[in-house]
C-alpha cells in the first residue's frame, strides 16, 4: 500500500470516532434510532479501516506521521507498528461488539444521548493511545480517555456510582500526573520522547529511577496493578455492562501497553535487568495475581467478582513483561488478546443476566442457566477459558507463558500461574455449576409455600427467556473466538503476538 | 495616526484621562459610560496588539520612549517583549471582564456609584499598563500606588461591611509593601544615583563590590514588597477576604490581572536592575522558590476547606500565583540558559488570568442567577445553569492541568524547567498541587451535574448574553492556549532571552 | 566597634530614617486601632521621604533654583531630583491616607468601632 | 457652631489664602511651589470656609459637581498639554523642543508648556481636596 494511504487510514481511525462524537452528540438529542445507527456505523467503519491496515502491519513496516508541533520538539505524532496494530485491532473489534450490545441494553436506560458520544470518544482516544508516535501524544490521549471514561463509570448516577467515580477520577488524575512527570524526565534526559528511536534513557541514574517509578505508577494505576488497583473493583462494576466490558477488556490494556512501551522504548532490556526493575515489577505482579484472585473469591456481587478477576489477570500480563524472551512476550501479548475477549464475554453475559433478571448476587443465580442457556453457555466458555482449561484461548496463553518462563529459568512463576488457575477455578465454578444444575431460588421458596405455586414455577423454569438477539450475538461471537483462538494455535492473534514479540525484542 | 512609538504613552494617558472624564459623563450622559469604557479598552487592546506585533517584527521599540524628550534623565517607557505581552493580557482579559461587568454590576452596585466603577476600572487598567511599560523605578511607584488605591476602591465600592474591612486590610498591607518598595528604591538610588532601570543595572554592576549589603537589603525589600502585593505566601493574608468579598467583576480583575502585574514588575526589576553576579551570590531565587512552594501547597489546602465558592477561588489564586513565582524561583543564575521554568511561570500569568477571571465570572453568574454562594448549595445547578457549568469544567480542568487546556502548558514548562535545573522535587510539588486542585475543583461540577437538586422551587434568573459571552470566549481561550500555545511561547522565550541576555 | 559607632554617627540620618521606618512598621502590624494604623503608615512613608531627601542633600549646597543670572562657578546645587520625587510621594501618601480615613469613617458607620480586633470579633460572631 | 468671630475672620482671610494659593500655582515654574502646593493651599481655603460656616454654605460656593468637573478639567489640561507635543511631532510632554515659546527666563510667561501643566495640576489638587473633604464629611453627615 502507498505510504500516504496508510497514513490517511491511520489518521482516519483516530479522527473519525472523535469527529463522530460531535455528530452523535448533536443527533442524539433528536433521534435515538439515528444515534444508535450512527454509533454502530462509526464503530464498524473504524473496525474496517483497522482491518485495511492489516497487510501493512503484518508486512512489518512502521509508518510515522507528525501532525503538528505543540511546542518546540514536542509534536503530536502518530506511529503504526505491529504492537500498536495488535491493540487497535483488538480494541476496534471489541468496541464494535460492545456497541451492538449497547443498542438494546441502553434502550431501557436513561442518558443514551450521553452514552454513545462518550463511547465513541473513548474509542477514538483509545486508538490514539495505541497509535501515538511519542509519549507526549500518548500521555495526552491517555488523559483524555481516562477522564472521559469517568462519564461511563458514573453513568447510572447512583450514589455508589458517584462515589466510585470520584475515586476513579482522583486516582486517574494522580496516574496522569505521574505519567506527566515521567514524560518530562524522559524529555529532559533523552532530549526526545519519540517511540521507536531506541532507548531514550540509557543509563541508570536517580532521575531515571524516578522516571521508571512515575511510569510504573501512572500505567500501573490504569492496569490495576497492586497496590494501585483500589479504584478498579469499585469503578468497573458500577458502569453499565457494555462499558464495564470495555473498561476491563480494553482500557486496562492501555496501562499494559504503556508499560510495554516503557520497557522497550524508554528504557531497554539491559537497563531493566541492570537496575532490577523487572524484578520489582514481577514482585508486584505476583502479589497482584494472588491478591486479585483471592479477593475475587470473597465477592458476592458478580460484576465485582469479575472486576477482581481482572486485577488478577492483569497481573499475568505485567508478569509476562518482566521476562525478556520471545516465548514469554508472545504469551504476554496473546494474553492481552485472550483476556480482552474472555473478560468482555463475561461482562456482557453478566450484563445480560442483570438486565433480564435484575439479579446481581451470585447466590441468586442458581438455576438461571436453564432460563438463559445461551448466555450462560457463553459465560461458562469464557470462565473455563479464564481458568485455563484446554482447548480454550486462556489455556494457550498460559501455556505459552509457562513455556517461556521455564525457558527463561523462572519456574517459580509457573507455580504462581498454577495457584492462580486454581483460585480462578474456585471462584468461577461456583457460578457456572449451580447455574445449570442448581435449584432456582423461587423453587426453593416455592417448596415451602405450597404445591400449586411450585407447579407454576416449574413451567417458568423451563421457559427459555434469553436477552434480545442483539445482546446475545456479540457474546456468542466472542465465545466462539475464545474457542477458535484456543483450538488453532496458528490463529491470527497468535501470529500477530509472535510478530510483535519479535519486533519488540529486536529493539522496537 | 500617530507613529507607533507613541502608542504606549497614548494608551496610558488616554486611559487615565478617560477615567477622569467618566464622572463627568456620568453626570451628563449616564448611558455613555459603558460604551465609552468598552471603546477605550478595545482601542487599548488593538494598540497593545500593534505593539506586540511591532516588538516581534520591527524595531520601533528598540529605543526607549523618553517622556518630554529628556533622554537619560526623564521618565522612560520601554515596550519590551514582556511588557507588550502583559499589555495584551491586561487589555484582552480586561475587556472581557468589563463587558461581563455591565450585566453583573446592575445587580451588585447601587445606581449612584456605578459611574465611579468605570472610573476606577479605567484607572486600574491605565495604571497597570503604566506599570508594565515604565522603565523608571519612581514612576513605577506612582503607578503602583494608583493600582493599589483603585484596586482597594474597586472592592470597597460595594458598600457592605465585609468589603470595607477587606479593602482596609488590603490598603494597609499594600501600603506596607509600598513603604518597603520605596525604601528599596531609596537604597538603589543611594548606590547608583539613577532611577532608570537600565542605568541602574549598568551602575549596579559596578557597585557590587562596594555596597554589597545595601544591594542585598534593597533586593530583599523589593521581594517582600512585591510579595505582599501579589500575595506570595506567607504575605497573602489580605487576599482571601479582599477577593472574595468584592463584586464579582472586581474579583475577576483583581485575581486575574492585578496580582500578576506585580510579579511582572518584580521580574523586570530583578533581572534588569540587579546584575547576574548578585543573583549568583544571594540565594534570592531559592527563597522565592520555597515561598512559592509553600504557597502552592498551603493555598490549595486552605482552598479545600472553604465553604464559600469565591473564597475558595481566592485561596486557589494564592496557590496559582505560586506557580508564577516558582517560575522565577526555578531560574538558576548559574545556568541562565535553562529558561523553560521562567517561560512557564510567565505563561502561567496568561493562563491563570484567563481561567481565574473566567471562574470568578462563573461564580458571579451563579450569584446573579440563583443567589448561591456556598459550595454545598451548588448541588444540581448544572441542569439549570448548563453553559456556565460546562465552561466551569474546562476551567477546573485547566486548574488541574489536564492536557489540551492552558494550565497544562504552563505546568509542562515549569516541570521541564525544574528537571532541567536538577530539582525534580519541585515537579512533585506541582503534581501534588494538581492533585489537590483536582480534589477541590472536581466535586463541585460533579455535584452540580449529578446530585439531587435542592433548588426545585428556586427561580433562576436568566443570565444576560453580555455576561455569558465573555465567559464562553474565555473558555475558548483556555482551550486555544492549551492546543496552540506556540505564538505566546515564542514571545515569552524572546522575552526571557532579552531579560537575561 | 568604634568604627561602627562612628559610621552610625556619621550617617545618623539613615539611622533615624530606619528607626522611624521600624516604628511605623511595628505600629502598623501590632496596633489594632485603625486610625493608629493609618498614622503608622504615614510615619513609615515619612521615614522613607526623609531618607530620600537626605540622599539628595549636598553639604553647603544652594537650592536648585535657576536665576536669571548665571550662577558663580564652584557653587554646588542640592540634587533637586529626590525632592521633586518626594513631592510626588507625599501627594501619593496623602491620597492613600485620605482614602484610608474615608474607609475608616464607613467602617465605623457599619461596625460602630474602629478597633480591628473588635471588628474581627463581630464578624466571628456573625458567622 | 455659630461663632461670629470665627466667621468674620474667615471671611476676611479666605480671599487672601486663595490669592496666595493662586500665586504659588502661577509662579510654580519660577519659585518653589507649584501645582501641588498651591492647589493644597487653595483647597484648604475652601475647607476652612466650609468648616467655619457649614457644609451647605460651602457647597454653595463650590458644589460637588463642579468640583468633580474641575478635577476632570485639571487632568484634561495636563494630558492635552502632553498630547499637543505629540501632535507637534515630538515625544509626549516635550516642552521647548516641540516648539512651545520659551519666553524670557525668569519672567512669568516663560518655560513653555510648564505653566499650563502647573495650572492644570493646581485645579486638580484644589478640587480633589475639596471633594475629599466633602466625602469624608458626607460619611459623617449621613450617620446623624
């Protein structure tokens, strides 16, 4: 493809959603249908545009484009390489599905005219983060996305949501400021903040340490890394389910992406090892994995349990960054894919359950599997993938990671993965098994009250009462992806991950 | 059309003259006061833009402008980069505040004194322009006093008890500052025998060895004096009362412009009158740095506990003026080539002027429309006062330093400067204060939009367009300076370069 | 030690000016009576004016008035600049004083006292 | 206060004070004094008058309105004198170089634009003192 065309498409995927935000905001006040249609069209067009970049990205070429200079030496610039491509492909795909899902989900909620523009704006800024050509641009889009996502978090406007939202906002600003500090130090030490110009900081100094910790705090907050995860279990459950899916599925990954870029573009593998920073990250990641999984066990609310599970899973991603061989990095990047797909499925399914039955407590979900078989099947597939049952994609990523850890001589990390998988099993299985096999609450209470009602309930129990097609379809698509990407180890995401890992290890 | 060299003096003299004509107009043609005042400031704005253009492009202002043609011993006006930048800020923001004030003052001031308000306003504008332009220490003193009196009067014009008391406190402390300034000028005159800044600078360089103590004392007095006047912590005690109790347009102009002009004057004197060797010997910049740091932190902390919205904004001004002084403080005389911090500090003059006057105007709009002053009463007003609260979001984002707003750009420069002179601690200060700002600004608009409204039965007075338009324009400017600050920064870099040489 | 005292005696006018300045400064900050504050302000200003005028004084100099006759050679004039400036300074001080006094009149009207502490007390009681 | 002696003496003395003030103003460019000093003296005469009679009598002689008119007028004279130099092509407030007649040094009509400026200042200071006085007294009056 011609360079200019690629650049044009690249700019299109960022600017188009941002532009459509304004249009949807305007249209949303007039017509709900048009608003839905436009949002869908935007997400679809963005996804198609991203697909069009596929040959270019896989071909290994790097496209750079400077938009304009804000300050001397600090430009807003964009850059497409294989790692960015991985993430924009993933985001635009999940975004498309979440948008489809939202149409029915939001139909009964208030504030759709606010939800869709924000959804599109976060899409644009999220792609902006992944396509940023330098840390300054990355920081700006990061701040924009994080702050606008606040509106998604507080969408329900309940007191809980407001409280969680405030926590989210403060923590996000703290994270933004930390990244800001990191970018400044980076600019001062390296004279540039461009991505892909080799290590910007090439020796360990107090300032460099400060930069490392600033980035770690900033991106770590976003990635929900211990001890900065405090906002996450509050914020994700209160958002509307499609938004939770995106928050957990994609927006957490911006933090992981930032950390990857930090390791390979601000610093270098040598410096990370020399200063033992990778060990610091690994320790935090291990704590994150164990803590996230353990706390998830104690959660009664389904969405909170999923949110804590996200904390644990992000721990894998961070842990994977600390060992620098191709196998681990492939697994790491593939886990970004897997987790995004699995967690989105889970949140979408949970959303459908809550939407249909208004039940959030796990104990109340017994027997619902018979009422909503498709939804619960999708949930089950994704949950099993989370646990790491073969042949699902979660297994593939854990397998690759474990192989890599062994190769790199970090056998103990494999142990951590195993423990965590056990914990995962302990908190996911009690949702799935009673859902299909257990008795419904109404049945139990019916037993006590009398025969007749029991009989009536019986009739309802076997009534299949699924959510609407537009809500079920995205889940099914995602669940199929979970399966497919697990069964065929030579699938597209896996190849892309491997390419990205190679690319990173070759020095960006 | 007089030649461009005459513009500065025409501006200052014209504004002062119109200020005195205002009472007459008020007696004869009451309705003309406002249009004439607006016209005057607009002309001044156009002139300052011409001046800034000429300073950047041409060389009309290379030579100073000697009053009465008395070269080397008269009063000199000199439009350098910094002064012309400040002129544009003063008149640009001042014009918008004036337009805003027309609507607001109808409610806040009694009919009898409204004409005087414009007198004081033009006097303030003229004197501030004079302070920015003059190159003469004593002339600066005179303009400072005009600014001080008219600033006090513009508070006390609303005759209620808080205003009067605040105004008196302001007057006394500002008189103290003036006393220090005059003593300092006396000492400088004793050493050098000149009042002209350039010549003082030249002569002082020769006298460093002979009168080190005199110079030291003069410099400290100078910092104390300007510190009092621009509310540098811990000399800020007068500010919260004064800025909170004044009529909202007055608060806007006081917080937005008046405290900055003293900072500009201090920069002028510090860098032009005192030679670099003295700055190297004396840790004056360090002292300013620490004062500003304390101001940034404590101003924010005090702001957090305020109930009254305007008082909160006033305390936040103390923190924000700290940024301006931090820019000065982060200048390292040993490494004069690292100027980002100074640029950032000076840039913050513009950004803070724009955003703080905007916020005070929004406070004024809320008071005008709903009569609410306490922050906790603001719950749910977002749906009734939609646009003011939207703009408030922009303003508070800029206060926190979110990208694409002006506040971010100044913080960026300050942080860069701090790193450049190896003082990363101060970046942490900036970050801590941004976080504090977030903690007290964010809940306001969150509650305004999302909390249950307490005001279902209150009638909200419609806000006239003349009050809304300036706020919207300022909101646009906050974003503009956040997205495209390059021209301003260009001017400021030249300004700093010419100051340091 | 002797040198210090000698130089103090020699420059007694500086010394007096500074003493006056400090008296003014101290009174202004410590006394709660508003009128006393204004008086202190004037003392402070006056001290600086005195200092300024003494700077311009030349021992045995003539007043700097231009006669029709050309002055004889070797006669020094007093430096007129400080005096001229101080004249302006005095006017400024007068206007500040006048303004402060009129404020005090108004404050008295509202609070019934001109004592800063009592005013603070009244305001504290209101809130 | 109805004191005949004070009033009588005041009536006699006020014109002299005013003439003295005028003299100081007009001879400002020739001898010590000038606009500030002379204006203060002339203004004090009005204050004295108002004190010894009463405020109403005082404001009959010079009303608040005309005082502020004079005040603005004084400033106007000053600024215009400066601007004339501008029009003549020199810097603001330029005196002889701009082409004002110099006259004979030491005579009343000399020194170019300076007497005009002094006069303006005198007017301004006189009226300012009167206005200030009225304002201060006015605050007291309202109360009682």
